[in-house]
């Protein structure tokens, strides 16, 4: 019904309770079928459109889907070798690709997905489902129906967590109860074709025994018929039953017991077939039964045919079979003693694995089935120590393959199983290399899954048994990464420094280190002498294991130091030689980090040049995986030196999309955060900033990504205050501060210097725009910048601007010298950067020039600078700063009794604030204007009137209030 008559495909999948390890098989099969169906009946124009869209949306990343959605080749030519060369995180990339593929195909055909027994779904599959739901949210062409039994769920289960996390999606929950007594009677009446009044006594007994459970009811009904309690009378021709016999009949009190008794009545060979099938899971391919038939010396297919005739099994297609209900599978499994189950799993696994090893061309499916059976048997079931080592090796291989297929949860389980097959006392002596490989791999996966406890436990054992420091490095890096992901920057820094020391690398030095200045100058001199082509033409070399680890470590340390120790960011470590060596490895992130360092230390031109090289390096083979990371660094810390801020904001979206495709979710999130952070000072409408920042904060909260969460939430609260007023509170998001005051009291980010600087920037902005100067931050934005406490970002320049405006205002009110010094320092700072990029900073400099002249009593010069500032803000499309300049100039002219000019500037500032979306600021200015000019507050002026006002000489200006 979901698909009929709606040009919609209906696809279904059922998850297996036996935890059959076959990464992404269930969800992959759905999309594979969808590709087959679409390829069969889509029009030529639809096929061309889909091919073009997929090539643009997923590009070479489509190769990752080759192993799980092979039929994608029917829709696109962009499939390449499915290695992870262009990926940072294969699992995250795969989630994006699954969601994108469904999104693209559903633009042309409707899709209804029925996912059954979701309580058995693995975490990787649930993440894929989340991505598919997210990508198609709001589209009427996609319908999801998810079925699960809540009596099989426990707190902390993957599905329980998943259900909590999908609250943001418009799901409707339907709770299916057991059948009522009346419902049972209606079913019995229709089945036996008798009047309901006749069947009511029978229905009462059946409901009493089964409590209305449909499966239990069906099985009990069949059992009573088979035992002769319900029979067909010939004369007259109708169904009859013996009530007394049924009342006295000893019936099992649950469906499992009943089905087990029913199975025990079956022939022994059929019971064997059911037991084998129950060990293997559901569904199972006939090819596996054929392998086991040889090992067991029986014809399992014949036994399974008999079970199918009895209704215990159903044939999915000509290749596989499944149990008709998972409770039937459980009943068949429970017929075996616990040790018999373990022995069977081990026997079946070894038999399948032997077949796989003899035939190298067989698919992953058989190999994963074999390893899964062996692992379910457990190490204690396998006495042979040599076989245990072999099984541990198979688990390592299967785990690595699971990583390639993006199933990190399965990979971690496989590595842990591999460890369990090695003797705890002897493994580090007899199987050192295998043990190290398994522990390193397990720690890496535990880190990827944000399981800090597992990372710590695994790393601790490696730390005790490793033969040398180099063998500890992988686990140490996993610890450092886990600490970073947990927002424990101070601890992450300590571990990273320890690793650098073990590598023989010098730890980054603070900015006041005596040797740092010389190294910086040496490095700049080398860079100045090197042409762009020289750097780009450096011969590539193959990175060593140490190089790869160092690259990842430096990239993470870059984030950590930004948070807790930004003064060390200026250290080039090994200076110019370091740059040259890393360039040979064509790692664009290292070049991008150098550009950040150069801009932060005052060499803007060289920094921008190097940042452009970092972007060019992304065109090299194997470098596209770094696109998102490089964009987040270059566009945030260097591009603004020469490019308009508005265009930079849009560039962050490119970095965000690349991060999604390559699985670099950290860089993708940072890019999107910078996109929002730069949209705000670029003059983007506040309603847009507010909506996007709230939505993004909720996504970060759901994904437990702490790094930019509070910065995003601060932006949301800031935009909301300008729209609704300082009293705004958000009550609907548990886990985040409800108000600005609560955010400042939170301990979540007090240790993060850059976060504190952004908060100070926001505070100065709201202090000026709401004219409330009693709660100024203790830390000045400009002081922190000049002390080297963070890289320069455009949003901080706004903080410097409003800190200076507040300082000039307080200087005129109090005549205190400290405010004059603050204002002068900010003006000098803005003069410097205005020379680099007039588009972004000219209007800000001109406004501060005007304020300085005003504060010094040089009114004629102040008037000229105010006018130039307004024109510059308008020319460079900073609507909010045009509004501020008009309002500040209006106050200046009003104090000089040039009322008509002041009124027009006030009116235009209101228009600009409205365009910006700052309703609360509009109300304040309108109230101020009404207090000064009365009813004239409603009078509006055109842009031509504004320009005439600005350009009109002050001599002879009317001092009368406007009519």
C-alpha cells in the first residue's frame, strides 16, 4: 500500500538477532536493490540526470560503495578503486554516501523503506539509517517504517540510544498491543467460519493462554489442531473442539516453550536442519548449507525443505532461506545445550573457513560468516594453540576489512575477539607482532567510536609489554586523540608533547622563547627566496610510519594549542627545513598551518601567498582528503587578508561539503562553524544566522561533538538577543545554557582561550548595541590578540571594533585615560589591517578615526570620517556596520544641534538594522529617536536622501527639528 499507485518503490530489510557479522550487508542490500530497480525502469533522461548528479555529489568517493552496493555501477561511471585514499574517516564518508545516494534517487522515484526487527541492528547500520533519514528529511518522496520489539531492548542498547537521537526527525510512534479477547474471537470466527457467539468460549481459552500474542496464538492454534483438540467434523461439515480436553491440557506458558515442544515432535533430521540454521542466523544462503552438508555428511537442503513445509522456514529467493519469525529461530537455538551451541558454532566456522581458504575468489560474505561462527564458539572451545593463533590472524584480517567497509563497531569486536584467542600470559612473548597489531588496531577503533575507557585499557597493556617506545606510539596517539574528542585539551597536550619527545621532535615553544624569533626570521627568509613553482615542484617522497603519525599528531595539536596554549602556535618547530620536508610529502595541511602562523606573527602578504599554495596542493593525487581541513585553516586565518569577507563565508561551505564526502567530520563541523561565525560579521540576516546556528548546535549535541558546540550556541544566543532582546532565554534544549548569563557561568569552555576571546567579542558587541556598559568582560579582545593568545579571525576584528566604540564612548563620559589608550590601540590595529584589505577593514578604520576625532574635539575632521565610514560600509556591503556608523554619526550631529541631519541618519540606521534583522536594536533606536524627535520617528528617508545628507556641508545646516 505504501508503494502502490505512487510511482514509489517498496523495499524491506530484516535484521538478525544472531549478530551475524557481515558489515553493512542489510542496509547495503536495500540500496543495491534500489539501484537495480531504478536502472531497469528509469527513463534515459532520468538515468543521465542521476549519473550527472551522483558524479557531482559523490565523485570518486563512489568507489567506497562498490563493495556494498555493486549495482551502483549501473547508474554512474565514477566508480574507482574503493580504497580509502581520498578519505579521512571511511565510516563517516560511507554514512554521507548512503544518505546522498538515497537523496538523489528519491528525487526521481518515491521510496518506501520497511526496516524490521530494528532491535537487532548494529550501531553502524543505525548510523547509516540516520544519515538516510537526515538527507531525505522533509521530502515527501521517502517514507521510513521502522519496526522493533521493546521487550527485547535494554538501557544503553544501540537502538535505545538511536531512538533518543532521532527525536529531531518527524517520526510518529505507533505502539502495537497484544490482541484483545474480542480481537482473538474475531480472528477465530473468521478462521473457522463460525459465528462469533459460537467461537467465544474457544477464543476465551486461547486469549487466556496466549495473552493475545499473535505468534503464540497462531502456534497454539496449530498445535491444538495437530493434537486433535480442534478438528473438522464431516457431518455436519464444521469445525469442532473439546473444551474439557483443552482446559485440562498442559500448555506451555510462553511461545518459546510451545514451539520447542512442537519442534521436538519433528523427525530428528528436520530438528538437525533447524538447529544448524538457528546457529547461522537469518537469512542464510543455501551455499553455506551445502558447505556444512559435506562436513556433517547429510543433505541439509532436504531437511530444510521439510521444515519449510511445516512453516518454520520461508524461502526468500532461490539463493537463501530464513526463519518465518525470530522467535522460531530462538526456539530452535534453545533446543541445544549451551556447550552444544558453542561446539556447533566452532565446527561450522572452521568448516566454512576451510572452504574459503581453499577458494581465494569467494566473497567476503563467507569469510565473515566463518569468523563470526568461530568467535561465537569462543576461545575455550578451541584447545589447539596453533589454531587459536590462526583464528586471531583471521580476526585481524576481518577487522581490517570491516574498516574498509566503514563498520568500525564490527571491526573493534573482531579485534577484541582476536585478542581473546591469544593466551593472556604468553601472547606478548610468543606472538608479539600479532598482539601489537591487534591492540593497536583495537585502540584506533575504540578511539574512532569515542570509547575512551577501551582506549585507556588497551593502551595500558601495550605500554606495559611494548619492547620499545616506537611500538607504543600508535596507542599513545589513540589516547591523545580520545582526549581531544572528549574536550580534555590540557591532557591531550601533555600526551602529544610526550609523543613528540619520543619522536625526537622539539615541542612547540611559547612566543617569548628567545630562540623562536630567530627561527621565525630564518624560515621567512627561506620562504621569500623560494618561488611558488619551486615549492610546488618539490619531489614527492613516500611517508614512513613515523611521518604519518607525526602528520596526524601535528594536525590534532594545532587544534589543541588553539584551545589551551595559543602562544605556542607561532613555533615552526624545525623551521624552514620542517616546511621543506613536509612539502615533499605533499601534505597541504602543514602548509596551511604555516600560513596561519605567518599571518598571526604579522607577515600577512607571505601568509596569504603560502595559503594559496596550500589550496593548490590539494590538486595533487591523494591530497583531496585534506580539502576540508585546509579550507578550515586557510579561509579562517589567511584568506581574509586579501579577499572579501562575504566570499570567504561561502568558501567554508565548500570545505564543509568536502568534509562530509571524505568523512572528515571534525573539519566539516569546523568549516560550518566558521561559515556561521563569518556570516554574522558579513552582514547576513540575523534570522538566518539564528536558525542555522541553532540547528547546527542541536546536531553537534546529538553527535556529542564538543569542540565548536558552545561557540555555535553562543552565536545563537547572541543573534537571538539582537532579534528578541537581552532577556531572551531558550528553554527547549536540555544540555545547553538557556541564557547568555548561564553560558558565561558554565565551566564547559572556560579553559579554552579562543572561546573566551569570542565571548568577550560578543559581550562588547551587545554592550554597545544595547548601550549597557556595566557588564564589560574582564579580558579585552585586542589585548588577547596582541599577546598572541589566538589566531586572527574576522569575527575578532568585530570585537575589536565594538570594544573601541565602547572605549571612546566611556572616554567621553568619564575622561579616563585607560579608555583613550584602548581606543588608540584599536585604531592603530585597524589602520594596519586596513592597508592589507580595504574591503574588510576600511569602514571600521574610518569609524574609529571619526570617534577619535570626536573624542579629541576635532569635530570637522570627525564629521568627514563619519561620512566616509558610512559610504565605505555601504560600498562593501556591511549593513550592520552601516547601521552602527549612521547611529553613531546621528548622535554626533544631534549633540551639535544639526537635527535634520541627525534625524535622517537615525532613520537610515533603523532601516539598516531592520535589514540586518536586529529587531531589538531597532526598538531601542526608535525609542531613542522618538525621545529626541517625537512623532517624526515614523518619517522615512530614501537612499538618495541619505547620500544628500552625508554630502551636504555643515555650514548653514538647519538646527530646527524636521517636520
